[in-house]
C-alpha cells in the first residue's frame, strides 16, 4: 500500500530526492544491524563490511556518500583502513570507537576522518552527524519553487499555501517550514535541522521558535485523511503519509 501511495499520491514537482548510500565497516554485526534500521528509517540505504580489507574492496567497487568506520577490527584496523581508503577516495568518513582519548581522535583526523564518535552513542546523534557532513560535502542543487502532496500545495514563488484549492493564511516562515517538510514526506527533521534550514546557521534566538511555528502550522492545516504533521518524540517532526 505504501508503494501505491508513492505512485498515486505523492505528486512532488521534482524527481524523488536521492537516497544516500552508507557503508558501515564494523566487525560488530549487532551494531551494524541496529544502525541499518535507524538509517533506513531515515531514508538512507546501508551496506556492511565486517573487516577493513573487505570494506576497502566494497568501497572501491561501489559508490557511497559516507562511510562509518570502526577502529578495532580484525584483518585491518580502522586507522590502516582509512589510510588505504584515502589513496583512492575522498568520501566522508565518520570513525566509531570505544577509544575516546584525545590522541586516538587526533590519529583518526590525521588519517583523514571527517568526524569521530565515541562508543556508546545514540543512533540519532550519528544520523545527525551524517546529515551535517552531507550538507557540507554535497550542497543542495536549486530547489523547485512548488511542491504538492495530495490536496496540499506549497509555492515559494509567491509564498502561498493552498489546501483543496483554498488559500491558507500563513506568514513566510511558516510557509518555508511547511515547504521543507512537504518536500520530503516521511523524513524526520530535528529541531536543529529546521533552525539551520529556515532561520540560518547563525540564528541565535530561542530554538523553541520551531515548536511554536509547528503548532501554528498544524492548527491551520487541520485534519486530513492522507497526511499529517507529526511530532516524533525526542527527535523532531515529519509529514506522515497514510
């Protein structure tokens, strides 16, 4: 049914956003499986390799957007793996390790890591860091001015929102917020994501302004049979499609 909804109802005025590919190189299969669940739920696709040598071969023969690399692994550790990877690829790499000493982090960055996370960690934090790296590494192309989802239309060319053909009264920031959510249905945006996208990287005001704007947008949208502005507790917000 979900596939049918995509075909029949998601009438976005652009091609579907690229699904970013992540390669996890970690000998702990349980961690890989857990992270894969979070990544795929957030719109990524994930592949695995359980030692450094296999990871290098996989990275050499496939295209990925980011690599998550453990340090303590058999055959070849993460530092050596990263040194070899940097001989043929500049793909962003996030290193994972239970070793949190400053010199370990320095070694990772010296080998070419883009970020370093100490175990244990929250999967949501890792995903947030992946998104931050992708924003820096792959600036978004010019976005379409209008997006449509079932009976809802958001148009930034004239800052209008219509539902069932009827115009809704919203100020610019509410429209930009709704546009961002509608453009990628089912994607969960953190409060920080929305602040940076709509209010800018240098915003220094109250971060709860996102919550206030979400509340106002939700009230104006009302109920709908096909989609809903949903709070994902402890993470952020998304447009959920039924």
